[in-house]
């Protein structure tokens, strides 16, 4: 597999090494899923035990997955709305001790769009590593994704500025819309600073950004299109 730097400010080999490392960590976790699940839940409960939701549901006394299931019943989104709306209005320490840095807006498949709190911790420690691991699979079976800087056109992340803000100024947008990476632990693809990936002026429409991206790849040896909802 070739290594290239043209237009990326870095080497594809570094990106692939990161992907492989995260996939190895994920596969290791799959060897003992029950222990990983319990460790994950207990870590999150400890982290959020002092929130309004955590105090009301006795997070500090939970010691197992079974305890958690008894303490926190399965609910519909509407049954969580009292806590969600308090937090979305700007009240601190309701659902998460770490203040949400944005609210994810669902696509409204089953009704009105819903609000999901998003924290930097979650993105850096869970979503970011998961996407790197996912890309390790792509690269293993489709090495041409990294054949050269114009092999892949990624439409799964829009680096645009949030237009929808909640009352206290926190962005409210789809998970595919973010202006920037949070840092090296977050998902930061090699094309992060590529001209076509940074198209996203405040006044540009989605359609115009897509058109500009596609025009950028005219005459290029494009191998792959990445999309969230094909």
C-alpha cells in the first residue's frame, strides 16, 4: 500500500496505524464482552453519579449490570424529556456531569426531532476510536481507499458552522454536522484539511457544497464515496 503526503500534511501510514490499533483494541474487548460491558457502565455511573438523574436513580449504589437494569427501567424518549429539556435549556448536572458541547438532532424518522446530549468525553473515548476501528476494516479489504489523496470522497461529515442553537448558545445539529475535530483522540481523517473537505461557508447550502465537492473530483481517480444514509 502506498504512502502519500500530497495535500494531507501527513502520511497515510500514520492514519492506517491508528486504525489498526483501535481495531485491535476493539477485537480484544470482544473476547470478554460481559466484563467490558460492566466496566463501561460502572465507569459512566461513577462519572455521572452526582447528576440529578444519577441521584434520583441511585447511581452511587449500583455495582453491576443487573443493579443498573433494576434502577433504570426501559423508557421511551418522551419519558426522558423532563431531564432532557432541563439540560437542553442550560441547567447543569442534569443528565451528564460534563456539560454537553452540542446536542445531537435526530432525523425525525419516528416523529419530531429528538435531542441527544453530546459530550467531548464520549466523542474522544468512544465514537472517535470506534470510527478508526471501522476504517481498519475498510482498509483491510479495500486498500485502494488509501491509494492516493483523491481516492476517497467522504460525505459523512459536514464541516459547517451550526445554524441551529439552543437558548444558551449550544449547537443543536445532526451528528454528521460539526465544524471541527476535538483533537487527536477524536475522529480526524487524513483529508481533514483537504480543500474539498473544508468547503462549508456559513451561507453555502448543502446542495452547493455537494456540487463544489463533486466538481473538485472531476478528472481525479476517485475510488470510494462515503455516506451515512446511502
